[in-house]
C-alpha cells in the first residue's frame, strides 16, 4: 500500500511492518499506540522505525492513518475523567 508520511511516499505492507518491528523493544506508551503482534508500540516509535526518519519530521496522525489502513489496531490515549469538586453536603 502506498502512503505518504512526512511528504515522502512509502510502499508499506503488513508483513513488511511486522518484519521491521521484529526484535524492537517497545518504549513506554504515553499517547497513541499501535498493537503489532502482542506488543503495544508508541505511534512515533513505529513511524521512526518504518520510515527511518526523525520523529519530529512526521505527525502521529500520519502514522495512525497508515497503520489503520494496513489493518493494525490503533489505540488513542484514554481521556482522564473530569474531577468534580465536592459540594459542602458531600464534603460533610
């Protein structure tokens, strides 16, 4: 599949991504992630490995779009629940 990441065209396949990520240790996930095999990888780490570009050169959205089109499961960082301020009645 042809996709554009950081203004450069790439021919990516699911097998090629699996092969590229084989043996790569996952960094701690603090944002969006991609599940490749049994591991959760940060999106920027996957983008860096498959494109061989600096992480500052592309956005996470570009990599998420490409990984979703290839059939990988992508996860967004869950939003934190809003913290309510207890009323005086609840506080008592």
